[in-house]
C-alpha cells in the first residue's frame, strides 16, 4: 500500500487535523507546517485544520507562522500529525489509538501501521 495514499485516507477519515512543529521552530519547520495546513485546507474543504507549536520567534514574518491555540479537548476527535526532526519520521495519531510512523521525505524504507 502506498504511503501517501494511507496519509490521504487518514486525513479523509477525520474532521479535525492538528499539525505540530518542533520546539524552537526554524523556517523549515514553519514553512512545512504551514504548507501542509494550506494543502489540506485546499484539498479537503470543510475540515478543521490547526497548526500548533512554539512561537515563531525571529521567523514571525513568515506567512502561517503564528501558531493556532486550541483547547486540549480538540485532540479527542482529531488526527494529530507530528513531525519528528532528526530521525526523519512523521507520526500520525488518531482517536482510535492507531498510529502510523512514516517517512514522507524520502523513499519509504520503513513504513508501518500499529
């Protein structure tokens, strides 16, 4: 099964998507998070899409750099997308407790669903 098809399927199953960025974000973290948010909003109209995380600091001039502030309760019915820098992985977690650990930046070497 294709990794990108699985990502699209997971996004399609949820009405609320929460995209995280790493702490002390740099321009790459902010840009990729904002780009993913806009991509989901454009291709999945009607979904609630939030980009959360630390303040942008010196990158506050970038479009989409201001993080959304949401209540903790939003996670109950959401798909959370968490980018893990340094190990080149992205984790997708849903309310079912199911998660996928994927590597969308390169050729999929180890893609699994638990």
